[in-house]
C-alpha cells in the first residue's frame, strides 16, 4: 500500500488519528443562520462581511486557506494586505443573496489544487490584486444589473490587467498527525516590484464564555519566532515561524463599540491586528504578548516575476521545534500524494483529465467543514448572555430542537453554501468513496443519526430550512457507496454499515409515505424536488391556487427510493436471508407506485401522456377536471431513475421472496404488466424492474436524446429547448403563467433568490441518467439499441450512449480543439493565461447551450461527480462491450 493508504488504514483502525487536523475552517461564517440572532431571520444582514473582522462568532470560524483541529478549538489561517485595501484580507468577500443579481456570489479568485484524504498534503491558490480591492465597485455595479444580465466579476474591474496581482500558493504537509508544516509561496505576477504583508494567524474559537472551560486557552510568545499554544483537553502546541516576524497578540473578542456602538467589555479585541497593520493603532493589542489570537506579521517586497515564501511548523510542545526540515517534509508529503493519485488514476491516460479529476477530488477534500449547530441552544440563547427574541421560538427550525450538529461534514461550497445539504451530500459521497470510503460511509450514516434525523423520520434538508423537502437520494448513495467499498475490499461488503443505514432509511421512507402521500394514493408531492422549481408556479405552494399538484418527479423519486431499499435488502441477504422480507415490502411499494402513476386512484388519470409520450405533473382545481401541465422538463425524465436489474440466480437463495413475488405478480397482473420486462429474462438471465416498459422508455429517451429538446453538447438540459420557441402557458384564475427555455441564469423571481432554473445542465441529474442507462444495458446487453442522437439515423446500445453522455459532461472542463475549456466561455484570461488556464472551477450548474459555468463557483460537491464519470469512462473503455457486469460490480 502507498503511504497514504497506510494512513487511511491507521485512521480507520483508530491507531493514529490522521484526520485530527484538516481544512475544517469554513470560508464564510458571517451571513449564516447559525450566527443570526435577529428577530426577523435576516441572516445575510445580521452579521455582515464588514462586521466579521470585529465580531467573535458563536458557532464556528472562517479563514483563507485555513486548518483547525477536528473540534475547531485552535485555528490557523492566512491574512494578507497589499498596502492599499481599507482592511486586511482575512476572509473571502462576496455579495449576499440580496445583493447579487443572481443571488449569493463570492467575488474572489481561488482554487483548490490538491489534497489527500488524510490531508497529509494540501495545496490551494489564492489570487490577490495589488491594487485596492474594489469592494464598493463590486457591490454597486452588481446592484445595477438585473437577472437577464451577467454578474459583474472581479476580473471585470480591470485589477488583473498587466498581471498586477499576487499568486499565493498555500500548502500543508504532515510529518505526523500533529506535526504540520504550512507554507505560503507568493509570486509577484506584475511588471514591477510590489510589497505585501503576510500574516499567518492563530486563534481559539470562542468557547470560554459558557463558563464550562476549566481554564482559558492562551497563545503566548515564547521566542522571537515562536508562539506556544496552551489549550484545555486538546493539548499544548508550539508554532515556529521562519525568519523574524513581528508577533502580535490580542483576544478573539467582539469590538462592541465598532459594531453596536456600546462600550467594550474587553480590552484586547478581535480586530486589533487589523488596526495595527492598517494604521499602527496598538490600543487593543496586548503589550504582554499573549492572548487568544495572534499573528506573525511579515512585510515582504517581491521583485517583478519573482516569489518569496513564509513557512511555519505546528507541533506538540514536546517535539523538536526546528523549522529547517519544513521543505523536506512538504516535498515528501507531495511525493506521497502523487503516488496515491497515480495508483488511483492508473487507467486515466489523458493528462488533462487527470488534472481535472485530481482537482475535483481536491475540492471535495478542502470542502470539509467543522459544523456546529445546537438548535435548542440557538433558540433559547446561552445562559447569562443576550436572550434571543421570543419570536424566534416559533420561527426558523423551531421544530428541530433535537438537532445537535458537532461534526466534520462535507459542504456543497464553503463560501456560498457553508452548511450541509442532505441531497448534495449524498452525491458528494459517491466520488469520495473512491479515495476514502470510510469517510463517505460515515457521512451517510451521520445524517441518519438520532441527533440529526427528526424523530418523525425526516432527514434534515439544509440550514435555512431543515424541514424543506429534497429528493430522497440517500438510499441510492448508501447502496452505491456500499458497492464501491465492497469492490475495493475484494468483494467483502460492510454489513454493519448497510444494516445501520437500512434501519434508518426505512424510518425515512415511512415519513415520506405518511407526510407526502396525503391521500394514500401512492402519488407523492414535495415541491422542492429535482431542480428546485421547473414549473409555471412555485410547486411548494400549489395551495395558493386552491389546487393540488400530483408530481411525476416526486412519485418517480419514491419509486426509485423503493428500488434502492429493495436492492439494499437483497444485498443484506448475503449475510442474513431474513432481509428477503423487507425486499418484498419495498417491491410491493414499487409496484403500487407504478400502478398509481398510470391510474391515479383508479380514476383513469395518468401522469403519462399518450399524446406527447412523456410524463407530466397533474394539477387539480376544485370543480374542474384534472389538467396535465405539459412542461417538458426533467420532471418527465426522472422516471428513468427507477430501474433495477436483478440476477435470476438470486431467487434460488431466497425462496420466500420468490414465492411472494410470483404470488403478487400472478394476483396483480395489471401491476405486473406495468413493470418493464420482469417476466422476460434479459442478458445472462437477468430480470428488470423499471417504471418504463419498452415503448415508454423509447419515447422518453427519444426526447432526452434529441438536440432540439434535452440533448446539449455538454449533457442533458433541465428543460427542453422545445420551449424556447414554444413557451408553455396556462391560466389559473386571473393569472396567466408561462415557462420558457432559459439555458443560463434564471430570469424569474417566482421562487425567490436563485432557485428558478429553466434549462441549465446539472451534474447530479446527468449522473443519475447515465447510471440508469447503464442499468438498462445491464439487462439488455447488446440486444437493444436506440437512435442517438435522435434523428441521426445512428443506433447505439445503452452503455455506449451512457459513455457518450459522460464524455459530453466531461467536455465542459476539457480543452477543445482550440485549447479552450467550455466552462470558461469567452473569458480570455481564463482560457489563455498560463497562470489561469489549467486551474479548474467546478460550478453549481452549466449553460444549457455553451457549457459555461454558472452559479456557485466552487461546488465540488455534486459537480465533483465528474471525478467519478472520468473513473467510469476509462474503466468502461477497457472492458468489452457486453461485460457490463464489471461496470456494476465496481
């Protein structure tokens, strides 16, 4: 095994806690729900970016390129100043959800370049302008722009012309679990020498106000270049810096006078180092050189085209404090990371794709965050401190008082979404399982724990509203991660993981049945499903029109959920055949849902439309006939997700399951007829459960694979391009509602914020479609082909189409024949500059026609699925066409 594999095994066995330190600082604690103590829940305005340098947080800490221990007691991050900004750069700036013309929007240039799963080596890049940072300009210019206009970005300000900026590469290397080297290498890319202040900064998260600390933690100057950190429980450390920086100390305490215009309780304040560097003000620095926050301040002049570095080493106080070995430690850590990824990428022969995949993994590793949120404490307030407004007790998340989050969690994006989101996290875990299956499994189980999952069985959605409804993809992720881990362990599956997950997932399934199928008809609703709100009205509030919406996608998600639990039950039968009875339960749920989709409440109302050969939502208004809402969106593609091939030889081992299956299909022939090809054996005697039989499957695929409808050069669109020339319109009461294909940013404020998509490409949906095509091929083998693209006259098998769709998604990031990456669009700096062009940004979603990246720019959560697409693409290439079983065993 490689050195990194050994570290992973030691961490798994708990012989060495290699993940004790990692990139667990968020990039934005300000503007979060956790820090919001306002009466109206206006989190973005309650703690602003301008407040952040002076406000001691309650629930977490932020920083640039920072690390902390896994309980975030001691933090380390980097501050910079170019000599012109109004304050030092300690945190990333961006627009709030109310300021950006397309919602929240980070206005910085930074990239995650590398990280091993144990964080034994990490590297990122931060690009810092040499001119004054245009905070006001970015805010004012974006405020002038509407939803149909592009965002005004940092590059648009002209600050990077003539390359007048610093490239700051931040690296970490571990010599041991708590022997860590940190290094910032600053390159002056400009034509003249430039000065920069570099400030590696240490501080303690403020925990002492509760009165539970046995003694205050303390940072104290030990030598001209050394700080000692004294901490309760965590241990004591020495931090050694190269050279002879200025060491300055203050406390992580709020400057009440600056923020609230009231007298300060403390003398030494959080923003004291900022005030000293900017204006020489020392009144809030501790002259005795100790405190709960400290910086080593370097003033460095760098000639044009050259670089300088700042290095530090954090160690337990019992260790050798020398810093001379730092470069050797970093070089060794980097070499071991290279070996680890070389083994993983052995089949990926394209160097560009290797780079893309490695940066995708790096982003997912850097996006781990210490997340602390005790909802009851947050609602009630801390003893002896400011009491939150009474209205909060019935406001946001007030019915989640059991929720106590205090863990390292995979975030969608540590600036734009610095809080976990349940369905995002499920997708994160699939590529993560390739490099760290234990972390992937732990993450999936985490959200199923009693202190996360609601007593009623609901999985918490996300910080802004834990009660919101996301697609039920957790079971899919559990089963997929189980299979990846099983393959990595030579065919030995993790029974305990799968059993623990199944028991909690059954509770969640019951919640869905009880809460989202209000009439008991096996037709589900949920509103915020799929891609937020691809509809003519807000599907979360259909009652506004006194109607009821029966959703094709919500129902299809539940059919998929049923098959996922069926598959998990069958997998567990390898260890205990008693699970054949739960397999039967979820088989019957699936069949009843399939029946309901074709004949709701036996009223001959179907979500399938024979005229358009597609699935649509059905809207019921009192006293009127039900109406199909004929919007050609991913709502009609999601039924493809409900597909599961099963080996025939499994039935010999599960006689009770086979007996009940035969009885059910014999006694319910109408339901049996709906399910795709169960009775007819497929390739290698496999059987198939699917919502779509041959005709319907072909009809849906024909639309999906039509370039005038869903098929883009870069994947599958979320809304058919058909609606570009044919907007869908319906009248409800006095309102005329319509929906039109919009391939990029949303141009409507129907839902609010930035949640009204009308056509972009999303990786999670594309990934599930590709997986479904492979499952269909697993059943059909090479005996079934379909025209691809529709109208081309060329026919391909399902696995080849899956591979082609994978390539389209991968092409978003790959260099084309002109050396350009579609993700960067017409931006010449990104496309051509040698210091930009190979650094990848993983956006939230992508323009439906051009592939340009849109939305959150560091969403290596679900967009990180590209790493898995690359892995599978090369694995499939080396397998024979019909050997699809190799694909699904992996």
